[in-house]
C-alpha cells in the first residue's frame, strides 16, 4: 500500500534521489513514492565531487529528475529471460498492455478476473516499479455482454466496472487511464456506445466513479493524435479546463504518442505545457516511433526533451519493451530490437534524461 506522502528515498551506499522541489498534490505524492522507490533499483551514484554521474539505465536516468521511464508489458512474456532482464534493468514503471482492460478483467458482468493484471502488479512491486493502470473505460475491447447494453443498464455496468477494477487495485496504481480515446480528430466526441447511450456526461461520471474507488490514484484522460496543438487536443483541453473549473476529479492527461520518424513535433512541448498550466500532470503514455536509425532517434529525443522541459511531465512509457512483441513490430518502433539490443534511439533518450538531472 503506497503512502500518500513522498518519502525522501535513501539507500545504503548509493545516492539519495532528491524529492521533487514543488509541493506534491495528494495523488501526485503516490506517484512520487513510485518514482522514488522505483528509481532506487537503478539510481546514479554520487561521485566524491558530489555531482551525480550519468545513469546507465532509462529508469535510473529518469529518476534523477524525479520522473519514471516505463514500458507496457504482457505478463505472458515475464518468463522469458531476456524480456524480464531488459524490463527489470531499464524501466522503473510498468503498465499492462492488455491485462487490465474491460474484456480481460470483467469477461462476464460482475465476474472479475484479475490474474493477469495481478501478475503485472506483483512483478512491479517486487522490483520497486510504479504501475500505471490502463484502461478503465474504452470503446474498444469491451466484452460482448457490454455491447448490447443501453441507457442506465450501460451506466450501471460502466460504474460497476470502474468500481470493481479500481477498487481491486486501490493503493497500487500511480495513475489510471480512466477514459481512453473519446474524441475524434476534428474534436467531436467519438460516437461510441458510451457516448450515444449515456450522453456527454459519461466521461465526468467515469472520473467520479474512479475517484470514489481509488482516491489515491492520479486520474488521467488518455488519447492519441494529440502530439501538438490541433482540433483534437483543443477539444480535450476544453474538457480538462471545464473539469478543473467545476472540481471534477482529474489529475493528468496521457499523450499516447504513437509516432513515425517524420512526426511534426513543432508544437509538442507547447501542447504539454498548456495542459500543465491547467494544473494537471502530463504523461507520455504509449510512446513508439515507427522507423529506424537517426530519424527514429531524433523523434524519441525530441519527445523526451519536451517532457523534461515541462516540470509536470512526470514520465514516459514506451508501448512495449522490444520490437519483437510490439503491436506494430513491422515498424520496429521501440528502443530495443527483437534481439533486445539497444538501438540508436535508446542512446538519444538516455542522453536527454541524463542531461535533465536535477
Ligand atoms: O487474448 C486473445 C487471445 O485469446 C486470442 O487467441 C488472440 C487471437 O484472436 O487475440 C487475443 O487478444 C488480442 C489482444 O491484443 C491480446 O493479445 C486481440 O485480438 C488484439 O486486438 C489486442 O490488440 C491490442 C490492442 O490494443 C487492442 O485494441 C494490442 O495488443 C495493444 O498493444 C493495443 O494497445 C492500444 C492501447 O490499449 C490504447 N492505445 C492504442 C494502443 C494500440 O492500438
């Protein structure tokens, strides 16, 4: 059970990870505990001169500025030696790629199945890693029994699901993707069964239910195609601003950032900053970059640089450990290739993270 207050992390013989200097909000303290404990495994060592050496792992480098660097995991691969050692060495945060989604956790109404998700959580806790929760409510990967529901039946099902899953993991999740992908490219609401049956208020209802189930977790809205200032990110910005003005419990916005090597990132940092200025944290939640070599490395570098330039950007998660198991493996989008070798983009990310150490 995470405490709500970030503790200064001390370890015998190695450096202290300095807590973030800004005051932490209730939920953010939970995240910080994860960062502080999660970073211990790979913390940099103070030299005699008292200046920190560069860290040699992604999680260790990120922890130097109070951030995390995570990966989406499939518990089915945790028994593979190379997968587990890359995960345990390099990352201080995890998210279940599929194991905590609606179809996986509530295959039949009121009958919950947490085995795979619990595997991810227990692995993470054994390694001092944070755990992101993904995702409580999404139009995709709904179990068959949900699809035919209408009106209040669907509302009760949604709230029951949120309560059941967020309640099960209460105190173990640093931040939940409460709602995933509810907007279209033009900024209109996606006409999902949730939108059509429940009306515009369903997103707020979902956040309030998640807050009731786990008041200690940060509650995030998560989406893709928001990698700059555009019609979609504008619509989400308006929603977050409205939520903040009305006291709807929202603590962060997740930017999936499924990118290609020719991505236009000209307003990426500005976009992160404007959300942070609303008083929420921002997290890069599903980063992968199709391509290879220097072009791919540049995009990973620029995204990482944007995150470390925004104080409320609490961390980055890549959508997988290795190209071998990526959902877009043909595009080789991750930092480790199919043989778990570090790619050029790995070095680019590590350099930016080490450059950001406090
Ligand atoms: O578990 C079943 C298995 O029993 C069955 O034999 C197999 C073949 O049909 O399918 C398995 O389910 C697959 C599941 O991944 C678990 O492997 C689904 O078919 C497949 O559609 C699903 O794909 C996932 C996808 O979300 C679903 O939309 C990807 O792995 C996952 O990387 C992807 O992740 C999403 C994020 O959740 C949200 N943001 C976008 C991102 C990429 O689409």
